[in-house]
C-alpha cells in the first residue's frame, strides 16, 4: 500500500474445498485506511470474492456462473466483505451485524 502504514491482522480462517477454493477470514484492523483490507488481501493473492477493483475478474465470473447454475443469482456488486463487529478505540460503542442473506445462500449452494 502506498501512503501511510497500515496493519491488518488475520485472527482466524476457514477454508472450503469445492468447485472453487474459498476461505472465510476473521480480520482485525489496527489502522483504517481506504481499501486497506482489499489491498492487503489482494497483495497476498487472496482477493475478496466479487471485488471489482482489486479482485480476480476471471474467478469472480466463474463464481457467479457456478452459483447461477445452482439457482443463486448474485449481482456484480455483491462484494463479499462484511464487518460483523465494529468497535471504536477508547469508546463504549460497539456494533454487530449478521452477514447478508446472499452469503448464506451462496455457501449452501457451494456446499
């Protein structure tokens, strides 16, 4: 990444083997730079599914086609990046949100 330093920690991961190799990562940001997660994962060769800026376009197209054949239609805009939990440093505020339903549909379809 160019500009200011940025730190992203991988806290956990789960790999899925199937028609497409996929992983779910649990990350923690030490900094909050624009596109930080997308850039860091792309530089490691682990692009985010459906990322149209830093992702793998061929893999994204294949992902959509496989899901479509299984009856799950996703938009090119369905970036598979989600903040499940957000806590601001030195504040009492903490938010949580479940992943979008389309993620569950995609994972079920892929087995």
